[in-house]
């Protein structure tokens, strides 16, 4: 079982729309939404939840008023000003570092693990799916990303799927690092702007650091042809495979409103044809062939 992770240097490049389209073209696969801070793949795939499980993340300090002697040590140690004058912890200011817990002379501070979100095992019209929802301003998004990827791999093994398609988080932070480790290949979606080039360069550096192969697709290429050519030249200079160009097209939004991807909504459009071309280039790439992935159908024009 191999994994294709779709990522981008920033949000809004069309990563999720293309992930859903690739999943439709793949046929038999398991889909994973690892963008837990802003999960939206479920809007396109409309999953039916089989199981819902609480995600227990980091802890928050709680002061036991019966054993607290009000020595003020915790307030001196807290860098975040989370402890009030009457020794009550503000849960919105507490960062869960645990310093007050470890250094309280009376051991009067507990550190219970908190529910930070939920993750879901689902079925969709395309196949099995795992996704999650991290609570607002909650921590441990990287840990939740690891969890949903692990569960998606488990489902793939149980159902005999040899392909996992993952919608990764944008950027280069902890969630992205958690999403790309151990992946077979990364598909980097970039839009033709100067910031798009900069963000692509950073995420490519990250992929190179972790020695995960990457390929590049330019979305909305016709908004700036000169920048598209600059991006492609930069990709060539980094010895990265170019998967193709996808034009700017409002049909992506129209499909999204209907809860569909572009392959389902406008299969005969020129834009859908460009998406199929990109998918064919992915599955025909040397990285995929060397990985030994089998039974991936080519997209029929």
C-alpha cells in the first residue's frame, strides 16, 4: 500500500478540489484528509460516518484549592499569565507546558488530558475515508495528522486497497511534517504568483530534507503565464517532474456548491481533461512505477 500526498506551500491553491478529483480517477483507493486545522474534503465527498472517536491531546493545568497553599510559585513560573490572583487557571491562556505542575512544591496542580477534537472513519461514493476536526485553537495538530494517516493505512490494509490518497495541510509547519513522513510521493500544487513560487520553494526544501520525492502541478496557470513559466523553470532546476497545467475555471466552485468534484460535475470540460492529464502523469511517473503500485487505472479522455 502506497500513499500519494497532495500538498501546497499555502492555502487556497486548489489542493482539496484536485485531491477529490484524483480520488475519483483512481478508482479503488482510501482517502485521507490530513488538513485537520481546516478540513474540508468532506464537503466534496459527503461521507457517511461509521465511527466517531474523541481525540485526546495535550493537558491543561487545574489547581486543587484544597491542597494549594497560595505560595505564588506557579504564578511566578507561568510565562503566559494563565493563573489568576485567586489561583484559578485560565484555560484560554494556559499553553499546557506543565511547568507549574512539575515545580509546585505542594503538588497541588493536576494536568488532566483534554479532548481536542474528533476523528471519523467514513464511507463515501468513492471509497473509505478518514478525516478529523481539531477544536478551535487546540494544540497537537501534528499528533492528530499522524493518527488519521495511521487509521487510513489500517483501513487500506483491511480492505485490500494498495493506494492511499491524502489531502495534506498547507505550509511547512508541524502538521505538514506529520503528513509527509513515509509518503510514496508528494504532489505539490502551486499557483502562478510570486508568493506561490516562494511557498513552493519552501515546501520543496522540506520534502528534500525528509527525502520524500515531489512533483509539481501549476493550478490556475493562465492567470499569469510568465510566472507559470518561472515556476516550471524553478522546478526543472530542482530536478522535479512537472505534472502539467490546470487553467483557472469557475467550474471548480460550481462543482463544490453541488458537493462534487470537477470530474463528476463537468467531466467533458477542457479543465477536467487537464486534471485527467495530470493524474495520468502522476501514475505514469518513475516514482510511482518504482514503488510498484498496481491496479491504478489511467483516466480515460
